[in-house]
């Protein structure tokens, strides 16, 4: 009997320490193949004996498996960041609603990432970059605390072939020549055809709300702005109750929701 | 079941308990412990709370001896939840090899469930039915319901449309009758009918059926003063998200989580991961959690619902509003447990009326 709360053993195929104080792991099932996933979905990763946390899937590894980027935030993420290639972890999932890639076909697409929010958006960006003819103008807005906090720098350079990429930081260093300040300033600077624009947004909640509000002000309908919500999750199955946001179980009705649904809920303090 | 056989009369409970035990069930039913009716494993009807009744009001529970009924009391702090969704259960152990799930689902007969308890089980089925462990524990249950004769002053099942008579979802249902003391028993499943047929019983007469109807009529009448209109409550509670009433309730609420622990539908859990010190195997324990605990919504070191007002709002809004969005029904069955066991005596029915 497979039980939905029982993780499946996965082996750490490779481990890379990022500049951005995070670690990117490629995880493969100890036996068999890992299930397919869609951009925006996440898994529950289990550090044996320590705990289990939701982590977005950032892509498929070169030889299969899941690429996942983890920032050390507390006990479990710290344990996962310390894990070495060859070690075993547990994985459940993938879970959650995906970013709807069909919804943006034929449109200009804005991808806006704040900090680690680039991790769940990476499969979206790769999908867009792989089929540029399917979409209109592609724009990638990235906000980070510091220049070295920008995730996936080498890939960003490659994505620049397809995307108009703009990066802003909160705290520049001596070498930084780009924009400084909120990602919403970038939204205000780019050309937007509101009737043919779709946006994928992920980052801290205040960043997502500010970005979505800025897009709405520019005329983009809230129903065409997709965000990935973050809530405490213990199960990923809609059973533990922790991730509720009003009527939503964020783990099964989300994490990805459009802003027309999310805005009235996020507006209520401490909902 | 194809046809509903006529209810029959039982003179005693012991033959039923014995038959269930021979059938391989551990028999769990009400008993008096520390001045409270609790569920415990029973080996004979002598352990039942015969002649005890309860007085319940917001924040108060007292037992006293009165009458001859075995089931002459209203909801107790225990419910079927303890058996379908245990307070603490090991989910798996991992000792290098494959991760081994654990399910403990002993066949259990629950005696004395009320209509509200059956309704709560149906609610839980819709919430937790996706869990194989829940389904296994649920399938291991044999349910003996009792029609409520003595609802307490906090009960409001008639408002929620869940009681006081057990209508469905049981294997056997009893109506306890007095003068002379007897039980009118009906089967709700094939296996219930089989057990009933094998028990010493007598045919019922129209007078027995009339007496049983009277029990339900009297019980219904007792809840009349507390009856409220359910229509519109879902929308009204959703519309009250920014009402100042939440703050006022929070000034009385201790966020102790008692209400969620005694509630037969509250299902929230957390997990505790650790290693077994004896053999080094990793294991995961699931235990009840509550939306009233401070860290329940922790995100990056801070809870989303930091204030007591936000936590009480989540609890009551879930029961009467967002549960309907999620599952198409209310998350409350009107058992009144949360009212009685709230140390602050907060009565959700009164609070609802203030929010509408
Ligand atoms: C859908 C989803 C996708 C995510 N994707 C990623 C990702 O790709 N990379 C990444 O580094 N992080 C991601 N996170 C955040 C990550 O889950 C948290 O950083 C992690 O749970 C923190 O746990 P901890 O034990 O290390 O920290 P602690 O602070 O010790 O955690 C204590 C408790 O709070 C919970 N918690 C704390 N912070 C968060 C949080 N931010 N989100 C959810 N639960 C939290 C934990 O589950 C734990 O129960 C994601 C979260 C969600 C909901
Ligand atoms: S909310 Fe209160 S009255 Fe309603 S089912 Fe739960 S414990 Fe019973
Ligand atoms: S409502 Fe009552 S029982 Fe529930 S948390 Fe508040 S004080 Fe405790």
C-alpha cells in the first residue's frame, strides 16, 4: 500500500551551492522514475528524522529527476542544504496547481520574480524560451536583495536571447550599475500592451501584491496575473489545515492562483 | 439494505456487547471517569453510565444521578474522531530500506454515538477520505447509534439539520425507552441486521414505535429555544471578515484550543519528525493541531494569524462559511461540545448571531 504521507526515497544526484545563499539539488528516485510535473508545482522534501518542507520544482535534471533550489531558513531547510551528493532524502508529490502555460499562448508575457521566487518560475521561463514563436514579447523582471543574491546568473545570461531582462537590487555593491529599488519600478518602466499581456509572478507576498497591483494599474486584467502563494504546509494534500487562506487550501487549490481570486483574500490582514 | 425490517425490542445491552466482542471488535462506549462521560473499552454494560445525566452550559459540565437511562446524557467530550483520526499516530518508520507506512486500524465497535456524531463522521469522510489510513480506520468501525433523548442546553443539532434522531450512517440504532426500560433497535446495514437477528429480542408493538417518536419529539422541543436560522450564514460570516466583533471575542478567548480538540469535525494536524533512540530509525508522528496555536501559520518565523482575533475568525469562519466553499456543507454539526468545554464560556451560536 502506498500511503500519501509516506515519502519515497530519492537520492541526491548532484548538489551545487549557489552564490545566492541557497543550494540547488538534483534529486532522483532511489528506484524507478519520478513523476512528471508542471511548472509551478512543488514537492514535500523530507530530511530524514528532521522534517519535511514544501519546495518548488525548478526543472528536470539533465538525466531526469527534479532540480530544486533550497535556501536555509530554519531547521529543515538547513538540514537539506547540508545534504551531500549520494545521500538519501524523502520526496512526496508533485503537488499543487501549475502555472497555466496555455493561458499565455499568443500573448506578451511578463515574468516577475522576487528573490527565491525565480526558483518556481524557472520552468516557466524555460518553457517560454523553448517555444518563443508561441508567445509575443517576453520580459523577465528580477528583484533581489543584493547583486550576488540573483539566482541562476549563468542561465539569466542565456535567457537574454529571448527575454528583455531587467534586474533591480535593494542594496547595490560597488560594481552594480543597474536599477536599485522595488521591482514595481521596473513594471512602470516597461512597455505593456494590457490587452495582450499575461504575467507570472512569484516572490514574497508583499512583492507579489505590489507587482500585481502595478500591472493592474497598467491595465492588465487581474485574471491574467498568476501568482504562487506561500503558506505553512504540513501535508500537501488538503488534510492538515495549515495552509488555508479563506476558502483555499493553498496546497491543492494553489499555490498558483490568479490575482482576481487572490486579491480579495490577501487584502484582509491575517486571513 | 433491501428492506427495512421492523425495529425489535432488546431488554439489555450485554448480549450486544458480547456478540460484538465475539465478532472480533473491541467494544468502545461511554463510561463515567473523573466526573465526566468518556469513551473507553467496555467489557460489559455494567460499565455504562446508567442513571447518570449531565448538565451542560457554556463553560460548565456537571454529572448528577437521575433516572434509569443508560444514555440519558448529551454529547461527551469524546467523539468518534478519537478512533477515526487519533490524537497521535505513527505514520511511518524509515530504517535505510524502503519507507514503511504504519496503519493501526483495529476493528472497533462504537456504542452510543448520536445523530450529530454520525453527521460529523460523514463530514470527516469528505475531508479525510483521501487518506488511506483514515479509510482503513473508518472501515474498521461498527457503529451503534442512540437517538438523543436528553439534549443539553448547548445542543443545536436541529438548527444544523443533523439530529436528534439517527437517520443514516449506522449499523445499529437504538431508542432507549422507559417504563418499562427497554431499547427499540433498528438495523442500518446488512451486518447490523445479522447481529440484531442473532440477539435475544422481542417483536415491537405500535406503542413502542409511538414511545420512540415521543423521545425524538421531546428532544427536538428541548432545543427549540436555541434554534436559529441557518440560511444566509455562509455569506454573512464571509462578509464580516473585518467586523470589530472578532476583536471583542478575542478579548475573552484564551486561544487554548479546547474547542478544536473536542470538536468532532476539526481535523487539523501537524507532524513531528524524529529518530527512534532505541534503533536510530527515522519516524514520523502525526498529531492533532489547532488553528488556535500561535505557530500554526508560521511563515519565515512569523505566524500569518498572529492575533487571537484572526485565529478565532479563522475557526468560526471555517465552520460556517469557507467549509461550505470547500466541501459543500457546514463544518459544524451542532453538538455544542465547543461551547461546554470553552473555559471562557464562549457560545458560538451567540457569536454568530452578533456577526450576522
Ligand atoms: C509552495 C511552496 C513552495 C516553496 N518553494 C521553495 C523553494 O523552491 N525553495 C525554498 O528555499 N523555499 C521554498 N518554500 C519555502 C520553504 O518551504 C520554507 O522556507 C521552509 O518551509 C522553512 O522550513 P524550515 O524548517 O527550514 O524553517 P523554520 O522557520 O524552522 O520552519 C518552521 C515551520 O514553519 C514552516 N515554514 C517556515 N517558513 C515557511 C515558508 N516560508 N513557507 C512555508 N512554510 C514555512 C515550516 O514548514 C516549519 O513547519 C516554498 C514554500 C511553499 C509553500
Ligand atoms: S463547532 Fe462546536 S458545535 Fe459545531 S461540531 Fe464543532 S464542537 Fe460541535
Ligand atoms: S473559543 Fe474557548 S475553547 Fe476555543 S480557543 Fe477560545 S477560549 Fe479556548
